[in-house]
């Protein structure tokens, strides 16, 4: 609200002891526990660069700033395994110690290594070195030597954490190899890291870059190529996506490419176990196809994080009505929250009881009561002398007098228009009463009026009236989502529908439209 006295603050509570985290102007516990990345619209207005006489000449245009997807391209440092020379194994049978050159050139394998897991303290490294010297004295064919290693050495060496880690990494790549081969490869890898730590870590950094670059390009390959081939490019020591003038491509292509670029960048920033991805109004402007695509990328990202033992919590900020999310979003576990405080109730318990009673009675075979509640109470009717005490269940007894019920609804319509506390569902009934009664009055014959009353829904009634020559104002149709949808709530969706109704009715334009209908200024 532009008021610096409004101090932002956030609190996150998670399961477990002492897991209340606070972020405000003085501290940020949340950032210590969660990786956080925000994706928002990056469109900016760019003025023409030519200025004459103090005025910019030419047309301004919308532009998308360059998105840096990989901040730095590390040096391609070679890593050479000199194990045979260092340990004087040049005279050993070829293949005794299986080479690992193919693994060292495999970017995915190198990038997947954990440097901490490869480290050895002095004692286990001495154990490894003693084994290397001992293995040089083994005789016989390679199979005989390998069998001796599996019999005499494997069980003791596998207890070294670095050895166990390296063995399992190789096992994933070569599941058919014997324990001896896996162990000997692990020894080569660990001792190489021990001898050439700097070169090894530089190679890992380059491998991680190559994997990121490949993943980045694969991500964009699934997109239909734009007519001007906008894809990530390496420029200098960075990889970035440059769109520039946003008018060069369609809005849908632009939005999904920017979203993908930021989604990829977010993945590289999420190094913690728990991560929060905030998507700020990006989805509000995607067309249906690109909206589906964006959801696919998010669900795939969630799956990848789970496979890596990480959690990711996507938070989508939007000003759209939740109805839109129910219709267009396919997330299995979507939760909708309202950030705006609700100064008035959504709907009274009594109105909810009435709608549930109607639904309950409609299920009773041959009851016919659903028609009575709808016909006399929720729609306009020409005669309100019927007593409803046998139909309304636990609703207020005075509502058995339909006129009393209608007065209740009209009173809440006035409260709504005067910005006082109001019952949203009662306002809907009052609005429907006004619209239907006015259209009814314009029908010329009693036969047509009775036919109008026998139509089930307000939209059917209005369409029938138009067929009979009544000029039905367009605003009556436009307000249909206000007075129709909420009348069909059930136990599963009460809260969502009434909150949705409230968010619609709090719109100043909607309030003005309803006032115009009441005042008959249309």
C-alpha cells in the first residue's frame, strides 16, 4: 500500500521440534532452511534509443531481459588417470586393474560424484595403499587374482566409506561386473582424487556445466521452434536466453520460454533438501495449451526432486478466480488459499442448510420437494402463499412464510450495496428475484407467464422470454455466474464456491452492476 510502516513478515511452521522459522526485516530463518526462487513476468517497456530535441524518436516496445541460465562456464580441464605409472603396474597383466577412462569422460558420471564422499582420511588411505602393494604380488591369471581379491580383500576394504561409495557408483554403470572389478575401479578413482584433487574438482565442475547445458537444450527442444530460432546460446562464459523484442514471437511462445528458462535456472539454485518455488502471476496469461505445458514441466520437476530425495513446494500467486484453477489445472493435490482477509461471512449457515435440504429432498424418490424449494424460494413466483414448514428442515421457522424469506434476502442485498456485512447467497436469491420478476412482468399473456414460471433455470427463463419478444438486458446474462453457480453447492465444494462468490461480489464493478439492476438503471 506504499506505507513503509507496514512491515513485511512471514512465519513457516513445519513438523518436528523447534521448526518455527521467521523472516522479517531483522532475520531470515526461512532462507537458511529452504532454497527459494521466484519466477515472475520479466516484460519491460523499452524506449527508442534516438533522442532529438529532448524527445525520444520512434516507437517504444516490450522487451524481455536476457535470462542468464548458467552463470559461468568453467574451464575444460583434462583429467588423466596415471594409476599404472604411479604404482608401477606396467608389467601387470592387461586388465588386472580395469581402466576408468570411459567413466572419466562420461559427464553424467563425473557430475554425479560427491566430492565429500570420495575423501579419505590418512588411516583408510594407508589401508588402500597397502592393498595396492599387496595386490601387485598376486600371481596367476587375471581371474585367479580377482578371485583372491574377492576372498581376501573385498570385505575389509568395502568397510571404508569412500570405497563403498565408489563401488556403488560403478555398480550402477556396470551392474554385471564382479566385486573385484568394481573394487579395483573404486581404488583407481579414489587414489586419483587423492593425487589430483584440484584437477578432479575442476573436471567435475566442467562436467556439471555440460550436464546443465545438455539439460537446458533438451528442455527447449520439446518446444516448437519459433520462426526465428530463439534458443539458449553460449556467449562468453555464460549460457543465456535472449528474446529481446517481445513482439518477434507470440505471447504464448514468449511466456512459456521465459517460464522454462526460469524453471531451469531455479533447479540450479535449489541445493537444499527443501525448496520453495514461487510463480508470480505467470500462469494468469498463458493460453490453454501453454498452461498445460507449464504444468507438465512443474510436475516433472517435482518428480525429479523426489527421485533425488528433495522436496519442492510450488506456490502459484494469482489474482484469478479459483474456478479457473479447477477448470484448467490438473495438479493432483492443488490447494487454494485466499490471502485477502474476509470482512464478511461467505454465506449464512441457514442459507447453506436450505440448499442442502433442497439437494437432500431431490434424492428422495417422488418427493417433488426440490421443485418446491427452487420454485417458490430460490426463484421468482407469482404466488407466495404456500407454507414451506414441511420442506425447510432446520432453517428458521419464519422462512416457512416465503415473503419473510424474500425480505431476508432483499435486506442482505441492501446491506451488500451499502458495504455492510451480508449473506452472499441471500444476495444471489434477491438478485435473481429482481431479474425474473421484471422479465415476467413484460410477458403479454397469462399462458406465456405460466410457461416462463415452469422453466427450470434463470437462463432458460430469459431465453424463453426473448423468444416471446421481450428485450432482455445483456446485464441479466452477464450476472448469471453470480446468481446461478452458488445455488448448486454441495458438501464437497461449499467452501470453494462461496469463497469464489465472495471474491466476485467484492469486485467494485460487479457491485456497481448489481446496483444498476436493483435501481433499474440498465
